[in-house]
C-alpha cells in the first residue's frame, strides 16, 4: 500500500462542471480513511483550450498533485507531454489517468478496464464469438481493446466514417493474434450474424437522441452493451430489454474506470459500492 495518507488529484477537461468523478473519488477516500482533495480544472470555465495543457501540467507538478484524470478534449493532446506511457495507453493512443510520482508523469488508460470489468460482472457467460461495435472514436478504441481482451473471436467495427473504423482495426489487429478485427459497413448483415452488439457512439445521450442502429434489427438472443450513461436507460437499451435481450448500461464503465484510476493514484483498491452509491445519488 502507498504510505501516503493524503492525496491531491484533479480532472482536466472541457465542460466538466457536472462531472460525477470528483464526488465518487472523495466518497471512496472517506470510506478508505484517507484525505483526498479532487479539483476540477475546467477548460471551459478557464476559457482555455488544449494548448494550455503544458502550463497546467507544470502547475500540477509544482503544486504537488498526485495525479490527474483527463477527459475530452485532452486525451490525445496530452500524450507527447508525459514522461512515460503504460502499455495500454500506448496501444490506445489515449490517456485518461496521469500518475505523478517524484515529478514524473506516467499516462494510463483505465477506460478499457472500466468497460471490461463492467462486462465481466454483468454479462457472465455471454457468447463472445461475433460482436458488432458501433463507433470508432476515442471511447470506441478503448471498448474494442476491452472486447478483444475479453476474448472476442471476431469483432466488426462500424462507424459512419469508414476510414476511422479501418484505422482502428489496423492499429489494434497486430496486438490480438487470437481474435479477428474487421471494419464493416453492412449493418443488417453484421448484426444478423452477431452474438452481441456494443454502442460506443454518443448516440443515445440526451444531446444526441436516437439509436446507433435500427431497433428492428434487434432480436432476443442478442446481448447489448452500452457506454452512454446520460441517461442510464438509452433508447437502445429500452428496445433491447423490451425484446428480452441481456443488456448492460454504461454506468458501470464510468464507475470502474474510476475505481482503477483511484487505485493507480493511491495504491488502495476502493470499494466499488461507494462509487455506485455516489454515482446513483447524483441524478441525471
């Protein structure tokens, strides 16, 4: 365990005023009996862009921060500014957690772990033969990485930007010799052959209503996983559950990427139930 008993952590990103991450971390620290201050560094409020990252990282280092979470639009822009990357962060080309030790900054990615842990806990026994993933953006790359780590044999990635889907396939394929990744464009055919589908797009959020595929393509023997958690019950999940599909919402991914970040910052594995309780109490 880390010998420290107090921690100073921050979250850098745009439009993070309503983020549930700080209260989740602080509640977990209270439960673990450690002092923990979690500051929001909101680029929107500060009227700054990603070009301010070097200055913010220098300030965090000088002020004795133990770590930072990083969200949109900084997950890629931060890469060249760090001293070191974990193998996962390097594989994904994105960082959401920075550990600061002795002035050195190491970038990690816990997004993929969040998805994988949520899936492991809620979808035991789900068939991982053929899976279709919608979305090849930043979250999409973490989810595809997680699915392959979980043991998916054939993953089809579909994105409105076909080149983006192909680029994600090309970057991940060499790392997973057991499974097969491919970019797809025929949604109906891919879903018809699939055991499960994952939404890794923002479609279904309050800001982007709708579903990433026509719900008429769903059938009861498909499992459905979602990464959106504003709202927890998306139109896709509602349609899937109405058919009797096994389904998992995006809340757990948000929680477990947080528990893993907390462990990296403190050396202590927090109680996930405390994260869940805080997450649920924050409303929409």
